[in-house]
């Protein structure tokens, strides 16, 4: 029975590739012994058996001939301290005996080594549950519409307490000033400490913010003289424009412009940090409203101190993981208290009706204690 295999996500690896026949032969002889060699992208994790190596360096492998691709090639892998892949060119196939004769063409070795060894055979001993992740669909129209404006206006009250001359400008269907239009178009912050000169802030005053050189921009658009005149007539001393974005997974979307203008004092550049914090809290609130908690139990196939391989059968989990590769979950070892971790998904593949999800541990609510207990539990399983 043929089982479909599909790969949905694979974090990119950086490889060292060896093609010199002598070096390839040496690696195969010294490191690739007759065990732990698996066919790449095979749903059954098929281990290959090397029957013989000829003096010319050709190998006889026992393998179902149907596993050879249309180009007459196979790729196998082995994981030692580093992940290794070997590409073979198939020379001939013995259909009756299920033996192929092939020549190794290259070996490629991942530059990043595996930090900790995997502990296999964890099905029935370890489960992941109490998943917290993003919903598959996020309604960005609500964020960009009235709901987002209400939330931003409420959060903006914290800035008004310190900067009463600050306001929010929602750009949809509204006529903007030249400076506001520039900030909208460029996505950059504008800060004029002295409106009558428009000299840019020093590096220290900018404090890491990417600030548009307004004077240069207005000169290029032949608007400098008109705008300087407008500032004088309006008695504008300082002003700032800060584009506030909703960080949509499909790309950032402008929600509002933070705008502050003074006539009787110099504006403090510290207001930029306030707008930045406003944007950050706004996005956190939106993300929180789009999260999903799901308490289902999924088997852990293998694990290390660095991550886990999950057997996922719940469709809502798969949809969320494909949408955004982050989640938190409890890991529960048999007869032990749950340990909560944050994960970043490194790869997702489908084998029949099951999804295999490899995830790296990137945090915990009690990192030191939970990592100690994880290490202890894995060591115990390995020893029995």
C-alpha cells in the first residue's frame, strides 16, 4: 500500500557539499557504517542495508526498486553529531531480488550540528497537550476598521497624559498634510525638532529610530520653501509623525499616524519611544484576540533537550502551525507533572493522515526548573 508523503515546511540548512570521489569514499568508509542509514522523504523511515561495496566504490543496496526516482537517483541520510545526506546515481536494478547497484555522487553535511541527541521510542510515554497558538484566519479588516481605531484610541490615552498635544490620524479617506503623506508613503518616522530649520536629529537623539531626512525630501520634491512658509505662518515649532502598523503575517498594514505638534516648546524625541510602545502593545492585543487554546493530546515520537518531534492528528493544530510556526504546549511524561514550553516549528511533513512536526524549544514559563526536569525525564527514559 502506497502512503503519500508531503513536505510543507523545512527550515533551510546550510551545507558543506563534497563531490571529490576520494573524499566521498573516505566519508562513507569511516562514518557511514551499515546502520542508521535512511531513505530521505520516506513515510516509513526506511532503513537501508548496504550489502556490499565494490573495489570501484559502487554499493549494492537492498531497496524496493519503486523507491528510485524518475532520474534514477536516491538520497539517503544519517544523523550523527551533524546531519548528513548522500546522493547516489543508480546504475542497475535487480527487480526480483530488490537490489540496486549505485554510485555515490556527493555527500553534504549540515554546518550546524545537533545540539543534543534525540531519545527515540517515546510514543505512549510522552504527550503534548494544552496547545496555545494563533487561529488560522485573522480578520485584518476589523483591525484596520473601527475595532482597531477604538483600541488604538484607548491605548493612546497613556501618551496624552504626558504629551497632551499628541493625536492619532487615521489615514483612510482623509486628506493628509504633506509630511503625513510622506510618512505614509515611505513608512518612515518624521521628526522636526526645529520646524524653522528642519535640521535632522543627531544619531544620539534619534536613538536607533529610522527617521526620514525631511529637509532633503522636501527639497527633492521642490516643496521646501512652501512648507517652511507654512510652518512659520502656523507658528509650528516642532512636530513628529510616526506610522503605526498592524504586523499582519501577510505583510505590515498602516493603521494610523501618531502626530504631535507644538507651538510654544521643543518636542522631546522621547515621544517616539512612546509611539513605538503603543504600536507594540496594539499588536500584542490583536494577537491575543486571535489566539486559540486547544487541549488535545498528541504523541511525542522523539525528543531532546533542544526540541521534539510530534505526531499531529488534530486538523486545527495543523492549520495553525502552517499559518504561523509558533506555539506553546505542555509536555507530560508518564506519571510526571506537565512542563510548559514555547516552541518554534522547524519542519512539517505529512505521512498519510498523520503530520510529523519538528519543533525547537525556544522558551518556558520557568526555564531553569523545566529544562532541568526535561533533562532528568529524558535521561530516565534512556536508561530503562
